[in-house]
């Protein structure tokens, strides 16, 4: 792994990114319904992040998309609250620090875009990810915020930026 780049998503990234996202659900045995697995935008990630108030980054290694994550306004909630969304990584890049780098890039982008609070949802199976969120000061909530449609996610966290 020599050529590792974290960059904004491009149209040609959609198919590889969809495979990475869906692969994580099978690997960690996360429910497919009520999660990002069944979101219509999972098939068209580039098109889903083309507004002035959202951004999505991919991790590209030697020309292959091996992960990604982004921010969007939290649906049906206060306008200064964003959600970190669809942060998934191939086993090929896990444990090498790219998740943290991408997470930091998302948090920085959220500040630049004027968000005051960052929200995220996760599945309890994703223990390593939840540990990273906690290490950045995210605090657990007793229930979801907004209207993400992800009724199968059982972990809700928030942090002021």
C-alpha cells in the first residue's frame, strides 16, 4: 500500500464504495433493513453528496476505493447539526489509522461548513468505530435525533464542535 489518498468522492467511485459499504454489513452481521445498507443513496454516493452543506470523502489505495465517510445535515432537525454518515472501511485498510484521519477530515469540514454539533449513529457490533468516536469526545445518547430512517442502529452519539 503505497499510494494512499483521502479525497472527495468522484462519480466513478460509486460501485467500489457500494461494495465496501455492503461488505461491512455482512462481515459484522449488521441488520440490512433500517440501516445504510438499504438506503437508496448507497448505490449513488457521489450524486448524494453534491450540495453546499455536505461532503463525502473516500480512501483510495493504489487506485482502489477501500473506504469512505461524509457529513450531511441531520435530516428533520436543527440546521446547525450535521451527521457523520456512511463511514465504512474495507478490512484491507482497517487498523492503519485511516479511519481516524478520515474522521478528523469530516469533523474539520463540519466546522468549515458552519455546523455547531455533530451527530452519528452506529451499530453495537462496530466496537472499534465506537471506541474512536468516544476518544474524540462523542457522548452517548439514550435515543436517536432527527429522522435518519435507521431504526436498526442502536448507538447514538453527539459532540459539540
